[in-house]
C-alpha cells in the first residue's frame, strides 16, 4: 500500500481510526500532543476492548513540522470542531515532498456539526466529509476505550464535500471497511452531517441532573428545534431524517472498568478540555437566528454549558438541572 494516513488528533476518534488502520496493514502517522502523545510514543496506544487490551505501535509527532508530507498522504482531521480552524491553518501550507502543499492533499473531516467542511474548503482543494458514529472514549493519557467489535467498530458515512463523488472516496471507504468499520460512500455528506447533528444536540445532557422523563422531554425538544431549524435553512437530510445503517448490527459492549454511555461533550468536560457545545447547540442557534426560527432550549443549553466550558479553573463538572431547559421552553409558550 502506498497511501499513508496522517491522523491529526489522537483522541477517541483519531485513536480508534489508528487502532484499526495500523493492524490492517496501513501506513499511519498519529499527531498527538502533550502527555497523551508522549505516552503513545513511548509505550504505544493502549486500546481497551470488550474482549482484550491491545497495544498499537504507531509513529507519533506533536505538530505538523514533525511530518515530511508525501504526495500520496491522506489527512484525517479528527480534532474537535472548536480546534479545527487552528489545525487547518497549521497544516494547510506545509510543503509536500516533490512540490506542492498540504492544501493539495485530500483532507477528511470527522467533526460533529456543520462548520468544519467550509473552514477546510477555504484552504484545501479536496475536502471529504465523514460522519462517524462511534462509542469510543478517551479520558486517560495514552489510552482509548473502543467498546465495539468488527465488522462495526464504528459507522462512517463519507463523501466529497460540495463536489461530485469520485473514486478516492470509494477507496477510503474500502480501507475503512477493511479495517473493521461499517462505512458507506455517500453522494452528499451534508445530509449525513445534518442528521448526526440532530442527535448531537443532546450530547450535553450527560452533564445535567434530573429524572429520566425530564431528560427524554428535553432531548425531544432539542431535536425538534434542530429539525425545524434545518428545514428553515434548506439543509438536506437523509430519507426519514435518520442516518441509514443498512443491516449493520452495531453493538456497544461492556469494557472492564469503563462506564459507558458518556458522549463526547461529557468526555471533554471530564478531561478539562474545551467544549464543542458552541458548534452543536450553538450551530442550531446560529441557523435559527439567520432564518428567524425560535430555538430557546438549544440556546438555554448553550448558555448553561458555554461559560462552564470556557472557565475550567475549578476542575469540577457542571451539573445544571433539566428544569432550567424546560423553563426555556415554557417561556416561549
């Protein structure tokens, strides 16, 4: 295989991609910073699975200057949405062996929300959007938890962004399938990105307190608002507004010592990292304001978690109540 994958970001998604691509025989370079990157470089990436613990050896660099880019490289951008702009700016103008720039290489965006693809297209000529559904988590330096098993370690829908489908997207999907993912080549990945956002607007609820009935009511309100906003914005959705999993049986299995079910927003708060709430619920709020559609519950969630995500000096997880979100809906009524 001549294609090399440069995975930019070693968290749950980047770690899971690396943990599957390397054992499948693919050439991979992982970009990971701080204690996480140092631990992987020294000991390998520890992957805790339902049936075993793997240690995956992979070359690790901390920043773009550590990689001598090749013409056959594919960049996989797996940082969180709030970190995408800085990463894109840092990578786009790096030289490529034999001439050209990283901006000439294919770039695959794995972020939640609807922002990153346009940020990437400003600099990169070939942008492929990837919508990923995966239960992986990253809380400990040098380690990820991957609680699903092949043939569906995760679900990926991948397509060329704002351009006609091409053979490369099919090849990338084939690589992912061969590495243990269920993956599909799609004609317009914007639809899959929008469908994923409908589920992501409830990510922050992992941090709230209250009973299950209130949680379900709030989740429905968040999704209904997002659905109305996407319709007003004229954004495409897959048939039925749902991601099409085909006949894939995607299972999340128990992993010893791991508490499952905590989504990416909770993981960011638990690690003391920045939060993507401004690019999930905040995305809904932005589109609502542009198109004159109310989205009070999404706005309330953003306002409750936004300040808590910006100031992490206390080190404690926020724990607002569902009542504060239900109150926002009652005010509108």
